[in-house]
C-alpha cells in the first residue's frame, strides 16, 4: 500500500492519454508523429523534458512541432516505488486516501 508522503512514480500507457482541446492538462510539445494507418502515436516532451507518448485520434491527427494538452484518467495510472516495484494500491485509491486524511 502507498503511504502518505511516499515518493511514487506514475506510469501510463499511451492509449490512456486523452488530448484535451481546452486549456487544462499536461502541456506536450510533439516531436514525432508515427502514422500507423487507422491510428497514430505522437512522441513528445513536457515542459520539464519528460518523454510522453500519446495515442492520436485518427479524426484529429497531431502534427510535428505542435503544442497540445494531454489529460489522463487516474484509474489507468500505474504506481511504482523508488526501486521500480509496483505499488499495490490503484492511483484512484491513493487520491481518495489523501482526501480522507
């Protein structure tokens, strides 16, 4: 279980990122777009230099060099401790535990 104040790392699969068309979300600069026919993956970096892969909507393809906002769903986040071991609690459960504290 996750302890309050414990340092954890969040892992999320590209298909669980949602490109936001508003101002909310993680700012990502798209460096490369890999078009695979019916879908595409966009590879980019956040403002802090963190690598991010987004699954792009084939109806609204992303372009190289653009800045997009990406949001994610907490229930799809995977948590890891500092040693890289999977943390047993789901990300959504951690948020609920913090709210209750």
